C-alpha cells in the first residue's frame, strides 16, 4: 500500500468540496422580497394548465324541486 491510509477520506472531501457549487438546497436559497413588483404580480396569475382545468360551477348542484 502506498500513501496514507486516509487517502480515501481526503479524496472524498475534495470531491464534496468541488460539488458544493452544484448543490441547490431550498433552505439555503435567498429570501425574495419583491412584494408589489412586476414579478410578484406575474406569480399571482394562474398558469395556463390551472386555468384550463377549472370549470366555473363545477361543484354546484341544482335541486329537482321547483319553486312555484
């Protein structure tokens, strides 16, 4: 065996350190404070998929009794 018995740990640390720039964790994302900006309004608009799948009056039920 040539080298130190801790070579695998050194290599693993070097690889982990190089991959840190590609790791995206949501808890480390910066908070966005864009209230009342154009981007905030754009996020308030429902997506095309959500608009197409919603039907007005979908859950309304008409009674069979008639009012006289």
